[in-house]
């Protein structure tokens, strides 16, 4: 069966895609609502059509595109979901108005009339709703209500004469019951429709329909049905060698002893004691003969390569460059117990969204992406308590790697315990200011509420920045931070005068050697307490919070959508939903989303399909990022992006850049933010962004400065100690608007 899904720029469309593919036995075609005219589409003789959810109102062409014409002219089975459902109601005489209550990421019991769309589905059943608008009862005479909530709101309808059905709820949500059954029922209704047209089913010959390649430029990620773009000539080579050392050294001692004076270095640091998340750490620098640095500016669509003191400028896209370089150097190294076998280490800044289907209003003063090509690294196995030396030799003599192994093994044997970090005195703490002060941030939250109320977004991840002119010595800063706030996806990156000091608890994407993709989105944060009973209560309150659970669910459904673009049909799953993880200063609500990457997509394709991470945008992603560009006064830069490694074996492991400070010659910045939903409390949201900066501020307050302006001092060393309230923090940190 050939299904057309018209995408209204929603962030859940590819969840529908997966359900339809399983029901039909073949993938549907997905077309954005403004890329191809209905006059062209109707020539392709689809068997049925689905109109996706999306932001906005069906009366607005910007929001609904060709869907209006489809509803008025199509004569084949049509299913509208959420916005699509509202469109059927609106264009056949109904009224679409504000719902009594905004329902985004929240479940309701749905009562239905046992009509065919609800065959084999009990009444009531639980379904997830994402809407602030509703088709008002009573319906026009040509429409029939088929499902409702307990308080009588229309949850499903059908046309009395045309084969059109609509559902207000989202059958594709992970928390909706019987979603697959509903899509299967739509398939059965389609079969029955075509049977009435005097055929068992419309079996189409290949020449009767243009190949799906004709839609390649129309889909958000190119055609899902296109053949692979992976390099067909990718040849496995013995270009990476390694040596295992059956003894262990402390990673901090090693980094301080070997790499602290390197101008360009990295430490991907699993600094927690949880071995399930933190078995391996990696470190290295740019000293290898094949190593180089690449930096990228998205506005100019060009990147600079720096190698052996020489710079060269190239036109192009960073994603294409990274993909080509990894293909060219591909090496599987199956005998290593970890994925990273040399490759690229660095970051993707938030403004790279312009290369992923969005636009930018702001430009970052820093490169939008920076990576080191790493040809040598040290790996730490915390489970087996051993070390690995890994070296990429390319076409060079194997003796080069053996020489480096011998030299590095000797250095590691003689590593001394790193001297303790010198802590600065209490009267030398920097002053922090917010880019948008408390008053403006609260106004921005009110604007978010207005956008959510109008149906423009379900969830808006609003951010701000703390800034100080002071510059803590980066490595000392990181050493203090990792002791104070260990996190599973921590990192220290040094690119000359730019240092990234990161204690992220959130994984963006991991793609392993078996091509399994994993994301671990975080939404929901609660402050920890030193009192055990209060701490337990804080954790329990977080887990039970409808607001926090709705936030998390929205991002889980968004990540399922993003993985659904590039993963095999039926493999996208949620093995862990809304679990609570505990860190030094906060409890977090974390979910896990997994899928099997399709054979015709690379790790870079997967990253590009999901970037930026939905936990830092909100949903629907594209429209919400447009709203954020209007609200936020500057580029986010590295914050809200992603950092980690891209292996030469086609693997990747990247975090979400949160709980992170960026140290540059102009000072230090900390990005902070949180998700705004209809249930948010503005004051609590502002408190939360300061809570998220707590560990970083405490570490900065203890770190010696590279430069220190003694005229601007603020006593922040005890900013979060004892029982001081967040009101005190507001007064001390963040009231001043930065010039």
C-alpha cells in the first residue's frame, strides 16, 4: 500500500512514518506541505493520505500549506492527525477555537463509538494529546463525532460521505495506547474503500508511478527511499594499531603529566563512578604527524584546516567534510573493546542548525564547529583497570605506531601524582551578569506562554547566558569541577585560546559499531538536599510531576521522530522512560531512545537528522527554533550544541553541551536554560536556570584566574552553601544587564 504523509513541519511526523511502514509493509512517502503542489502529487495515485500534526492554525497557509487543497479535492482515504484533524473540521464548516485547557504531552481517556477506525480498541483508552486548539462541538451536519473526552471535547471525527477521518490525539506518541492498531485500522478502511471501487486492491505497476526519487528534494531529510550515499568504495584497511597495557593510571594524573601544556588537547572524561555509563575515557592532543584542526563558520559556508603551522580555507559544509574524511580513512578495528579508534574530537555549535533545515538570526563570535583530527589517543578502561594506546598510521610504516607506543608506555610508567589544584582565596571571586536579566527573562517566558497558547509550539527551551570578564585557568577549573560535580559525559577541550569546560549529564547520540543508535534526553530537574528525607522527597516530587513528565515525554517523542528518519522500520524503541538519575547537585528525569541505523545512512547523517538535540529546542523543533531566535538576544554558540568523538569505524558518541563554561580571551560564559510548557511557573523556571549553573559557579569561584580585574568582585564562593535561598542568588549573581 502506498501512503502519502504530508508533513506540517511537526516533530512527530516520522513516528507516524514508522507506524505506517509497519502497518503497510513498506515505507510511506513524506512530503512537506509547501514543497510539491497537490496537482503534481495527485498524479501519483497514492492509496491513502495522512495529514500530520503541526504548529499553528489550519486557516493559515503558512501552517497548513497544500493540506487545504487536499482536504477539499481528494477523494481517497484521508486521515488527519491533530492539526490535520482540525483542518478537516475547519474546511467542512466547523469552528477551530482555543481549547478549555492546553494539553501538550498529557494523557486523557478517550471514549469512542466503536466505529471502524477504533476496531479492536477498548473504550476508554489512554492517548496523549498535543494541542491548544479544538474543533468545537456541535459539528456541522456533514461531520460525525466518533470519540470524545470525559468532558465532551471532540477527539475524533469522520466525514459522512467522504472517506475522511480525523483524530485530535496523537496515535504515534510512545504513551498512547493502541496507536499501531489505529493506523492498521486506517489501512483496513483503505482496503475496503478500494474494494468498493470494484477491485480487491489497486495493484500498481512500476511504470504507473514515478519513482520515489522524484521526491528527493521535497523531503526534510531527502527521500527516505533513496539509495545509499555512503561511499561504495569504502575499503577496510589495517590503518589503526593499538597496544593494551595491563595496568592502570589515574586519568587526571596522566592528563596533567602529559597534556596540560598542549595548546590543543582533549579529555573525554567519564568522571562518575557509574560503570554502566562511564567505563571508558579518552585523551590526547594535536601532536601526531597526521593530526590537524578544522574550524567552521556556518554563515560563510567555509572551513579552515590548520596543520603543521599552515592554514588553508575551503568552501563547503562541515557535515560533508567530516563524512568524507571518515569514509576516506575508514578502519573498523574490531578487536578494541570500545568504539573510538581515532578520528575527530570536538564540538558542533547550536547555530549549525542552519545546516540542518533551520535558519539563523544570530552569529556566534566563536567557530560554529571545531574538531581535532586525532591520530593518537590514550583510552582508560575503568572496568578492567587497564589502558590502551591507539594510533592511526594511515599509509605510514607500522614502525611509527610502535615507536609512539614505546615512548608513551614509558611516560605512563613514570607518571607522578598530579599536584593538587591551588584554590584561590575567598576575596577574589568574579562578578556574573545575565545577558537578559531576571525581568526580561520572565517577560520572555510570558511570550512563550502566548506562543504555546496559540498552538505555535508545545514546548520552548528558553536559554540565557551568565558572563564574567574573569578567566579561570581552564584545566584547574575543570579539575575542580569534575571533583565537585562528576558527570558521565564530561569533557575538557582546548583549542588554543578557547577552552570548553563541560560536566554534561546528557547523551545526545551514540552510534556503535553494530549501528545501534542511542539518545538519553533529559527533561526535569530538581534540587538536591543534604537532608536525606528532603532529598528523597525532592526526587519523588520530580518523578510524580505532571509538568516534568509532559516535558520529558515531548522530547522523547521528538527524539523518536528524529531517529525514525534514519533507523530501520520497527527498531525505534524506548527501553527506559522517565527514570530519575541523581547527580551531585540535582536529580534529573532521563529517558533512553534507541534505534538501528539504516544501512544507507552514516553516523554523520544520523547526527545531522537529529541536530540540534531536541532537549535544547523544544517541539515542534523548526517552528520553536524560529520563536527562540526572536526571543534570545545572541547566539548560543557552543552551548546547546554537542561535543564528543567521531570514530574512523563509523561510530560516534556525543553529549548535549549543558552544565558547561566556555573560557576565551574575553571572559567566561555559562549557558543556562529550561523548557517552558503551559504548566510552567515563571519564577520557578528562573530559579532552575540558576540552579543548573550552581556547580560551575562554585568551581569558578575556587579557581585561580588567568587575568583578574580587582575592581569587579563578588563573593560567590559560598553562593550556594547552607540554606541560602535562590532570592539571595538573584541578588548576587544575575540582576545586571550586560552592556
